[in-house]
């Protein structure tokens, strides 16, 4: 599951700015409740992605007046997401063949 955090986060942020709790909820909703991330799992990944230049953050005031740290994808992050997508599709194709989902050549 750890390998999936980067492409999932970058894909969510490609749709627009978001904050930690909303990212956690989006992953939970998209997975039908199968993936349930915690704050302790998410924030170190967000900090690493920011350090690597794939995302950036800014403090903003939400609609209810709370201060929240919003994250957004950078241009470098968009390029990384393309590479991640290619890698995942390659792995998926190999696994599909191994599991008999796709015919082998």
C-alpha cells in the first residue's frame, strides 16, 4: 500500500487544492472504504512530496474560519504523475498476465 500513496495523492491534487483530512476522505470514498489512511500515515508523505518539489502548500482560512494547510500539485509533480501512471500500467499489465486475466503472448 505504501507504493500507492504518491500516485494517489498526486492524482487527487491534480483535480485541485486540498487539505489533509479531505485527502484522507477522498481516498476512503474512492476505495469504497477499503483504504483508510490516518493522519500519521498521510502527513509524512505530504511533507516528503513537498520536499521533493512535487507539491506545495499554503495556509488558508477555510469557509468556517479555520486555518488549514492546503496542498497543490506543482508542474514537476504533474510530470512525476505521468511517470507514475506509466509505471503502474506496466506493472498492472504484467500482473494481469501472471494472474490469467490477460492472455500471454
